[in-house]
C-alpha cells in the first residue's frame, strides 16, 4: 500500500471530527512529501532538532506538532514555528515554553500530557497533578502559552480492555476539567490520544486528535521511538 492509499483509508475511517497528525519521525523528506502531495498538512515529530530541520527543508504551509518528550534546553529550536506541543509534562517545562515563546513574540499552544498507562515508563502528570496545576500560582506569569487540552498514551499491549480503560480515564479527566473553572490560559478542546495500533479504540473513547506514524509510512527504519 502506498502512503497515499494509507492516508485515504485512514481519513475514511476516522471521519471529520478527528484531526489526523501524520507522525513522520525518522522518515526522510521524500516520504513526507508523498504524504504532502496526498493532501496531508499536519505532521508530528518527537525530536526538537529533527523537527526544526524538517521545518526548514519542507513547504511552509505544513503545521508542525511536537509530540515527544521535550527537554527545556531544546524548546528554542521549535519555538518560532511549532503549532502545538503535545508533550508538556511538568510545570517547569510549561514555564520555559512561556519564556521562549515570549522571546519570539508568540503564544504557543500546548497540551498537558497525562500519565494514563498502567505501565511505569511513560512521561506525564497524574490526574491529581493536573488538578493541582490548574490551581497553581504559576498562571499569573503565563503570558505566552495557551493550554488547549490533554494528551495521553495507552500501554502498548494487546489487552483491549486495558487500553480502553486508560483512554476512558483520560476522557473522564478531560470532561471533569471542562466543567470546572480553569485559568484564563487553559481550555479543554483537544483530546490527543490514539496511535497506529489503537486509534479506533481512542476515537470510540472520545479522542479528537490522533497521532499516526507506521499506519501511514510503514515501519520506521531505526529503533527510535
Ligand atoms: C511515535 C509516536 C506516535 C506514532 O506511533 P505509531 O505507532 O507509529 O503510529 C504517536 N505518539 C507519540 C508520542 C509517538 O512518539
């Protein structure tokens, strides 16, 4: 199957209420241009320098999303152009994104990454930490970030019930936050959950943004995750 066919199938199966992020990490620019030629304009990467290099090399109407763990000293590479950072996993990272966004005179949209997987290895806030963050005094200084929703990754497992439970947890938190008073710089619009192996389940559980790599581009060449 070609990249174009994969994209067409995906778009047909996800419907119009869900945004498809094509995860192009490790993929060469030719493959990204194949997806671009098939109409895809939103791409996601998980490394700041790779993201910046691809931004430089590729058409400027592409919307670039940062989906992977972001170190504070790498924000400056992407601050001038990034459309959405999905992976804000600490107060300190949010504060530094604010600082770097101010330097380039932008407001950067962010998602708070929530740890929903029962396994230990993933980054993110706990639901309790998200509630605490919403009450934190740090918002007073947040002039250049806008939180627009939540992101989560389910456990990598064949256990459908477990994956569904984890997505359900994130959806519940999202709904709870929608009903409570939030800081001016935070609102709940985007729920980013679902990847190649579990996006159908994620959409059933309320996702409106999925991040799909291998189901579009095929296997990645390296072992990078
Ligand atoms: C790599 C990655 C994806 C896409 O994974 P696939 O299984 O290739 O669809 C989605 N989200 C994040 C955070 C990733 O790092």
